[in-house]
C-alpha cells in the first residue's frame, strides 16, 4: 500500500518530531503515557512533545504544523459522547480532520480511536455491558493481510484494552483491520491515508496496565476481588506493542 508523500519520509529517524495529544488530567499518568509512546516508538524523549487537552482545551488544528505525525492517547475519564462537558472533543475532531486532509500521519489509540471515529462520520456509544478491561485476543480481517502495519501480524494476537465506549459504526472510507469478541471494531485505517485508529492500547504492556487499573480500580471494577481476577488473567502483548515502531519505520521513514 502506498500513502501520499509526506515531508518526514526524507528525514532520518533522529530528526522526527511527533505531537502527542493527551487526554489525561493527572501528572503521574500523563508522564507514564508519554514514556510508553516513547518506549515503543523507539524515539528519544525530546522527539515527542505533548499537548494536554485538560490544560489547553481550546487549540487550533494547525498546532500540528511542523510535526511529522500525530499521536492521540487514551483517557482516564473523558468521553467523546459528552462534548458539552469536554470542550476539547470538538477541537480534537478538527485536528484529526486537518491531519486527514493534509495526509499527516495519525496513530490514535482508545479515546483517540473513538474521537477519530466520530470526527470522520462514524458513531461511538457507551456500552458498559461490553466493557473490556484487561488483555484480549483480536482477530484480523482479510484487509489486514495487505496492510502496511498488519501484514506480518498473526491472525490472532493479544492486546491491552480498557474501555466502556465502543464504535457502533465506522466512518465511510475506513478499512476494518481487527475485531474482538466483545468489540467488533478494534482497528481501522483510512483508505489511501496514513491514518490509523486502535480501540486497544498498542502503547501499553501488562506491567503498565497493572499499574493503571490498580490506580483507577474504582472507576472500572467493583471490588478488589475483581481487580485480582483481571490481573491473574493477563497475557503478554508483544505483537501489539510493536505497532508503534512499525508506524514510525514503515510510514514516517519510508
């Protein structure tokens, strides 16, 4: 698959500069998430800069100018279904549409996936009955066999996932790449664009997940026993964790 030419394709790895749109309101988790994206992109910390939407809820879509790609992370609290409560949701949508129009590469996980779905014309719903929290096996679609990031991924692989909301429908032009038993839309790309969304967390491993769900247990789980059950059922996720490096190597540096 060929994507439109982007300026970063002529750069050396050490010259790349990425913007991470963060949707988190506590300093500890913000730093953890930044460290996770840096770790799995295999870039240096100074190459990934942060725009935190809780600190800067209003921002221009052109804030991405000068960067080689946009990363969008997850959220511990915010919902794309409540833009009146979280004013940065609409600004995030405009940013993603700007990236799509300009063919600026996008790697969006969890909340990022959901806001991308809504921005491009799909629909996200709250579905607590289908909540995923822990590690889950995904099944690739036929389209994944020819995808830049997924063509060498096994048909089934483990991922870290934590969400109460999911896509009810994907936007027109989105190519479904993976699904799970509880969540039919787990990964997509936009046809002809370097634009990827992941409902799961490619940037998170099970050590990261253990730390985070222990911290936020009361938001997701009803008891300490439920937390223990989740932690005891975790599987390592090396295949999913390779996706960010592949995004850098195969899209930004190709």
